[in-house]
C-alpha cells in the first residue's frame, strides 16, 4: 500500500502526536509515537490513530493519494513508528510512503524530493492495543463550541505559579461552567473559568457571542488542553468543538479528534461568593492603567533577574506603598539598595479605612508579573450592544485595580492579609501576604 501526503500536513500531524504524547506520558515514558495507519482504498481515505495512557488521537488526512488495493481489502492497517520519520528532513512538497512485507520483516519505504530510503519496522504490532483504546465516537456529544484563541488565552491564565513549581501549577484543575445572561440580552451568557490552590486563586469570565444550548460544569487540567489548542491551526476554522463525560473530555477541530481521560475530581470551586465579598468589604484600592503598571514592573524586572543585581539567595519581593496618593514599588537585594519606582497614573481610595503610609505590602514579583500579564492579555470584548448603524462600540482599556486588606482587620474578607488584582470581571487573589512595618 502506497500513500502520498502533503509534507507540511505530515509534520503538523507529528507535532500533534508529540503534543498528546507529552501531555499523557508519565515519568517513565520519554517518547512514544507508534501510531496505527488506517487506509480505506475505496474511499481514498487515510486515518491515523494514536493512544497512550488513556488518551487518544484520531487524525484524518485532508490531502492524500492512495495507490494499491491491499489485496482488495476495504481497510488496510499497519502500526508504524512515525517518530523515526519525523526526524528526517523531507525536502519535497509531498512525502510518499509504501508499506510492505519482506524477508526482513515489515518495511516502510519513503521518498520526498531528492531523498528516498527504507526503514525496517522492528517494533511489535500495536493494532489490538489501539483498537481496545479507541473511544466510542458516539459516547460524547460535542454540544459546545468555543473560540480557540479566547479559550486558549483564558485557560493559559490559570498557569500561575509556574515560576515556583511548574508541576504543581500544571496539576491545578480548572472549573469551567456557564452562567445565564439577562433575558433582554443586555448581559450576554458567560463562561466562568476558576481555579485555586492553598495560596492563590483566579476567576476569569468570557462572554459568549451566542447563547449556550445547555448548562455545563466540568473540571479539566489546563496543561493538556492548552497544549492541544496551541497545536491547532486556525487557518480553516477559529472554532473548536468540546464535550465531556465521566470518562473522557474531547476536542474536535476539523480533521482532528482528541480524547483525554477525565481524571479530575470535582471540588468546591464557587469563587463567585468571594467576588461578592471582595467587592463588598472595605479595602485599599489602587487603580492604575495597564500600561503604567507594566512600565513600572519592567523597570523593576532587571533587579530580579540580573546576576549583577540579584543573587539566588535574594527573594524577588517588592513592596507596594502609597505616599501622598502616589504608588511606589520598593526593592532591596544584597546588591541593590533602596530601588524605588513610581507607578504613574494611579487613583488611590481607602473606602473610609485609615491607611498607614509606613505599612508595606510585600509581593512576590514573579507572581505579580504573571498575573498582570494574564490580565492585560485578557482584554474582554465589549458587551455593549452595537448602535443602530451597526457600528462597533470601542471600549476603553479597563484599568487594573490592586486591592488589599490589613492583617487581622475585622473588616477583611479573610483571616490573613490578602491581595487581589482585578480587571473587569477577571480576578486573581494571593493570600499569605506578609505584613511588615518599615524598619529603616
């Protein structure tokens, strides 16, 4: 059986296989790219199946030419190690692969541009393994469809804490559920993405352009979902379809169908109550434009990364104070002293609380930078209806609000000192913020 496929499409498939393998592999597996090719000569159709640790990928080649009737079979199957092919530098616009049997065993012949050759397939046939792992395509209905870019940016915002412990950040589940809008349509239906751990929490909202068909509430791990969405090409469609069951969650996009095992336990992730509390309890609030906040952080950044100004023994802690209505970041390391950066274009309010200007809010610079970057990248589209002339309403950039409550304050929403970053309907909370008076 010989088939000819587009070189670019073949490389994209190999990238997808590696993405699913990396997202599904355990610590003992470093590479796994043995796939099952399924050719349907009568339909001139070629499919690729891949499975690992309960995950499953099916890809239907869009541009393929099949030659040979495979002994008049309606379906021709062969397991191949595409990892061997992926390492080759194909120079031609297409790749021709011929699968055959000989005295040396199963062989794979290839040709592309000025290169051709043959590989001996020495691995065991995994056809039965793949067949047993293939999910029932009718077991999960793809009732929801989402924007790839919107979903990707939102799920990526829940990777906070990677600088501290990348593995733990990847294991933090994200709850995704919908919320009905108003009957008159002035408030659109929304999707909420929430997550939390022992130190931090996040809540992000995306408005839906069309009402959802049914309610949904599920939990996913952000790493595999983010990896697959990053690998999708949006040239043909910016939309992907999504479904979930007690056993799997599923992504479908064009020729791609990916299944991941649903291993996340449901937990109590109702952060809407905390949102209400945060906006109800009096707090200190510093409202700042995104550009001004990013500018101040960029000026501080060299003092937390340069070996000339920072050592591994220094903690990347910056202190936030407000003096005469001006926001200030202060940093001290073993090599840099009394570094002060003014935050421009701020509005400070106290909700009638008494603010002590010597009270410093100590913040982890990397946590703060991660959160600010995500909030800036999550520019929410305006939900304001279009004018009668159907012109788009341009919404000004939402400010970022830094909120905090004093330690052991009876008016605080939590027992410890808590810091909150807010932009529109999107929030980050960081607890266990140390309370420290200025000593020098």
